[in-house]
């Protein structure tokens, strides 16, 4: 099992950061280099708790699909997405948002297992 922690300071209000992190449209726009697109489930707008999205992208010259579901959400503090189907044995991702003076600290925790 692998765990990755990331911290990103963003000069924007916490509510804006929270909503943009759930935006299907923003994600697709930011991932143009892998031609990542939503092909099933929620395909536009803001994903909500209980909803799923299936992403199709090309990584390392291999086209892959990954379906994730938003399993927990407390706006604007955090949300968790978990892989329902995809190349990993498991994938869990918590997005946490903390208000700081004139900014937001976004904390990402990824826990994943490869299938081998």
C-alpha cells in the first residue's frame, strides 16, 4: 500500500477551492494533455456525495477507465472519492480544505494499492 500526502496553498476562498475541486469541467480542462474525459456517471458540473464519474484517459500510451464515487462530503471542509472500478486494487483520496488568511490550504491524501 502506498500513501501520498500533498499540500497546496491557494489564493482563493475555501468555498471556491472546494467547488472547483469537485468540478468535472475544471478537471477535464486541467487534464488536456492526457485527453482525460468523463464518459459515464456525472459528466459535467459539480459532483455530489453518492455520485460517480467514469474517467477515460491515456497514461503511458495505454487508454484506461477509472470509476470513482464520492463516498463522504462535508462542504467546504472535505470530501472523499474512492475507486469503484479501475486499474488499481484500491484507491482512496481525501481532499481537505483549511481556511487561512486570504487563502486556502488544500491537503490531499491518496492511499492506493497496485493489483500485483
